[in-house]
C-alpha cells in the first residue's frame, strides 16, 4: 500500500509505503495511517500486489537540453543512489539498441543467473525500454519518467513505482 502525494517522489523515505500486509486488520491500519498522512496534501492511497524482488533496476526517460529525448537504464532501488551504475541512449530506441543498453552497465553479470537466480529476460526488458522511449518521445510535454524500482523476480522485470514529470500546458 502506498500513499501518493503530488510532487512527492521518495515514498519510502517519506513513510508512504506499507509492506507485508497480511490480514484485514493490517490492511485497515495501514490504510487509516496513510490516509491521515496524505489527506492534508490531497493525496490518495493505492494498493498493489507486492512483488518479491531478486534485485531492482531503474529505467527512465528524460529530455536532455543537448541530446534531446534519452533513455536511462541501470541498477535500481537503493543501488541507484549508492552505485550509480547507469547507461544512456537516445530515444526512441530500436530493440537491438535497447538490448545493447541493458548489456552496457557494469553490473550486467547479475542478469545472467547470478547465484542461482533466473536470468533476466532481456527481451522483456528491451520491450520496456523501447516502449518507455516511445511514450516519452510521443509528447513534448513529457519531461521525465522515472521507473524505480523496476523489480526483477524470477527473471521477469516488473515496474512497481514510477514518477512522471509533465510540463504545464502553455496554451
């Protein structure tokens, strides 16, 4: 369960995430607690399936002043701030470019079935990156999209949180 407040990006650090909800009582307590936090900022509470992660990735779209639309990919979760193992490519991407982007980060050894984990399904990850680039490039108003974390469980990448920055309509 998550509390969503406009402009608030780091939900965990702001106490807006509740994990391991197992009973109806846990559900009501978590909801009431989050609702108290978000109500003042006209926020809302969402419920989603909890995914057990083998590891976390990050993917993003941004409009760079010099290069234009770009895709970013790398290690995610807390590692996105600690390790900063990311690579960039121009958007939109072709599938081969997306696979190449996945293979460019230093931590790519993790994707091959490290310590008995299932290998990352590169085709699915490439599809996510291609579609992310297509979405971002489809509108000049989209300034940034940040998918973090993008959890990998049994080799399958799943977005569990995202933030989108959209420019105000000037018309």
